């Protein structure tokens, strides 16, 4: 086997302070594992990968440009007089939006693409379908006369070549102009856009650095991303005495730019905001600062501009700026160490053919399954070896060869790069070898569920995993799960993530944790209960996960509250003394020793729950439902306490006391354990649909009609859409994606719909 060596003296001379583990001094360059053949239709396992390739290639070639959404001309409405807020109501999008496919151009483009492709790489356009997500249409963020329409693009092969019923879908946004402007909202938008460089290129220079010669670009970015440790002497929330007494907050990020006092070593303010006069009610926050992917001499800045009338009427937009050297004001040159630090960070490696990292068989890793998007200004980058693989972590370490673009005679340099899923944590006990092997299966599917009558749901057994050839099958976060229906066809938004696994599996702590509640709530009927619930609080600094997730999705979050429901009540006795109580009309089994004020402290890898059977978990297929919420603390008078306010996802200051995990809601736990309870779903009652409208889209109200059996007529019960936007609901709830922590699911993962597996799971949306 041929080997290439990197002279250690050269590496240490070139980059004296860089960790030597970043370099590969000896590795094989021949005898690599050949590329995996993921697209051969004769191989059953490839029914997972073919939809990923088909949809990914469709989007990569921008074939979605031939699929659009149009407004249907009609005599009932005058579109120019219709506010989008009115249009969203009463099923008007269902009536007056339609999908238009330019089949001639689409087929021509696909045929042209297929000419140059081998058999297994040709697109099968007949397996694509398109669907408007009517309930989620909304005003455009920058122009309130434009309707943003989410369009779901789906690839699904119904033939016998797809035995596990796998598919792939992706939502793109199409725009429909021509509506009446929302003047109140547009005024706020226009205020924010005063600083937008897309509208006025002169604004690109509004954000700058006074004396760039003090800093390299990397030095300045690290300063802007730096954090403060705020110490305290006393905690008003329960914690171990051994805990370090400080909380960490960003120094500049998420701060209003007029509050940032960025002062250099010479005591002069270096960060300059040449802003126009900011009107009352408008704020700009520093959201992000990073080095350009293609030019290390430039810094990309993102501001979040917010103009608010109140917490319901506001505009919140990102504005982008680039800071670079000018003739009279130049950044310091990057050191060799800094350049290689950026080189390693910016290497963009992806799996070929749009294969998902969750579904890729990492135990069969081949360098030929990857591609590099080469944007490095100095070096050509090439993958030359697989150093290690982990099917458990769904990742691999690759050796990358860097060749000088200008001088190919220079000795190549080799670095290692980890690819795959972001670093994440394990929830389930893996001591059982059979369970561990099932958890590692690359065939994991994301399950989606249609609108489904409850009685049909209960006919479906725990064979989902078997039929879909999946294990630890996730789904549900930010999805509609409308099988939680009443006779009035309520719509339901699922707040947490479900993972379907075998009953009896043990859940283990994934970091140092404190258990703040543990109880079992008996249910009155199948498919209505939560089973046993265990609630954990975990400090973010104790989570051994990808640092980028901590710095972005969990920015300034101090702790996370985890709700786990549908567990087995028999396990509660392992957490403490269990008592049975009747509170109101409900029976509880409660671990009395555990309360928010007297939590149980557990180290990492300690068992805290068990997956319940259908008989005890609330009447459901065995699974765990998990919800995650952020906790913010502050220090006042040297005391750690619950923060009064935080910035929500739209950068609107929000009272922490409004959240379901606020301390004041936990204070009555002794009297009513359900003060600490997972949300589960948010339900919306179906509303009567007006049949006639004014020209501006407002409804002409009609008397309610009833049938002899005292139920609403079909016309009066059609609107079962969830009336609010998913983002707005989750922004209000602050329910985080559990996959930030556990990576059960990714956006590009193989999918299966419940109705594809079961005839009982018939979609009732249009019935």
C-alpha cells in the first residue's frame, strides 16, 4: 500500500500552534472502498436513496421554475382590494389559488438533462407531484401586496420497486403578487428597510470598522462572537453546590447596535454604524458575524432590523453587509495559522447524489461517495482517504489533500475533516446489542401522518417500523397531526417530536440532569393520555453537542427543559417514593420526593424512564414524545434568577413569565402536577365557512344552518385548516427542535407517509 508522509518539521514550522491532530502524517491512498451504488433500482435497499437523488436533482437543476402558483381570476373578488389577512381566512386560498405546470418546458428540460445521464441517473418526472400548503400562505416579509405560497414538491414511486413506501418531499415558496398592501405593516417594513443595501447600494458602507489595521478578519470575527462569563454568589433556583457559579452570554451578538461599545486597545470605538436617524420603535440587532466562505479577507455581517407597533404587528428582517479592506483602511494579513484554521472550517464536503447523512451506510464509507465544493482562495482540495467511521454517530473522518493553486511543485498539505451528522447525544440505553444495532440502522425513516379519524389511528399497531423497515422512527415536530379530532374536525399542530421504538426500552440521561417532576396520569380512554411523564432540566454547557448549534439555535440559553411522555409508570419507583393521589377527578401516581424545588440530581448515563406499552402509555403505539424549551437566567445583585425578558425568534423582547416553563407556573406543582406538563398538541376548532364575500375578501355573514341531526352542514364544517402560521405558534411557545440535541431526523431524510403503509390511514382532508 502506497503511503504519503507529511514532514512533521514542516507542519510545525508552518503552523506552530495549531493542534497537530489536524494533520495527517501517514495514510493510505490506494485500495479505497469503491463507490456505493445507491441508484440501482434492482437493489431493494436503494428504494431509500432513489427518492433523495430524484428530488435533490430536480431542485439542483431548478426544475421547480416550471411549477408555479397562480391567482384564479374571478368575478367575486377584486384582488387589488383584498388584504392577504382576509384572503387567508375562509378557504379563499383553496378557491382562488391553483398550481400551473408548464409541462412543455418542464418535459423539455428534463429530457435534455436525461440525454447525458446513465440509466439509473435519469429523472422520472412522472413520479413527481405538487401540493399547495393552503393553511400556511402568508404576506411576504418585504412586500405585503405579495402572497408567499408554500408549495410541497413530492417524489413517490408507487410501483413494486419501492417496497418500503419511501418518498421525498421539499417545500419551496412561490409568490403571487397583486393584493392590496397592508399599509400599517408596510410602513413598519419600510422603516426597517431604510438600511437595506439591496434597495440602496450606498447602505453597504453604513457598517464598517474605523481602524482595520488592528485586526485580521478572523480576530475581529472572534471578538464579535465572544462571550462574557457573569459570576454570581447565590442562586435563587435549585442547583448543586459544586456547580460553577457563572452564566455565559454573548458580548456583542443579539445586542442592539447602538448599545455596543466596541472599544479597541487604544480606547477608541472601532465599530462604526453610519446609520440614518433611527425612528422611534425601530431597532437593529447584531445577529451574525462570520468570514466569507470564498474570500477570507471579508467579513459578512447580518443585522436583524425590527420595527414594532406591538407584539402582534411588527416587521422583523435580516439585513446583510460585507466589510472588507479599502485602499486606506486594510485588515491585517491572516497568519498562516489563521488561514489554515479557516481552511479547515470552510471545507464544504457533501454526500453525492443528495444522499442524507442519516441514511448513508457509514460502515461502508467510500471517498468516492463525497464531493467538495472548492471555494478556497489558495488551495485545491481533494479527499484522499477515509481515516475512521462511526455508524453510531453517523459520521466519518476524511483526509483532505491541499495543493497550492499557484505553485503545484509545493509539497501538499493534509488535514482531517469530520463529516456526517452534527455531534449529538444518545437518548436510549445501548447496552443491549440488538437494540444498539437497530438504533444504528441507516434505513431510518421520517414518518408523516395525514388527517386521520382517531378510531382508525387506534387500528394501527406498532408495525410501522417493520413495514417501513425503520427503527427509532421519528416525526411530528412542527407538523399537523389531525388525528386528534373531535366530530367537529378540529385541526391540531404537533408541538414535540415522536420517536417510535419498542416498548420496554430504557431512556438514559444524556448529560448531568436534574429531574424536576415525575408522575403518571391515568387516562379515561385509549388515545387520550400521556402515560408517565418525566421532566428534566439540563444546562446547555453540559451538552456535548455541536458547538455551532450551541452558538446559534441555543444562543444565550442557559438551560433546557425536556418533557418525556408516554412512558411506563412502573419505572417511576426507581426515581423515588411513589404515592397515588386523586386531584380533582384524575388519579395520579407521583414521585413525591421530586419537585421543582427539590429536584433529583442525576449524572450522565443514568436511567430515568422506560417506553410504555399501549396499555399504560395513554393508549398509543409505543413511542416517546419529547418537547424541549429554553430557560434564560440573569444575574441581579450577585444572584442567579430567572430572566425577566428574552429575545424571541423574531428578536422581539418577550416576558419569560409567559412561557409554560416559567417558575411561577411551577410554584403550584405540589397541588397540581399538571402545571408541569408537555403541550402535546395545540388544537383549533373547525369554523363555519362563509359562502359569499365582498369584493375585498371580507365575508358576508350568513345564518348558521343545521341538519336534522343537529350537526353542521358540510359547507359549515369544511374549514379544518389550522388558522395560525406554524412559525408564529412555535415562536410563541418557544418549543425547540429536539433534533438539535438527538439528531433523530434531518430535513433531507427518507420519508414515509402513514397512508402509504395502512389502508386505514386514508387522508380525509377533502372529505
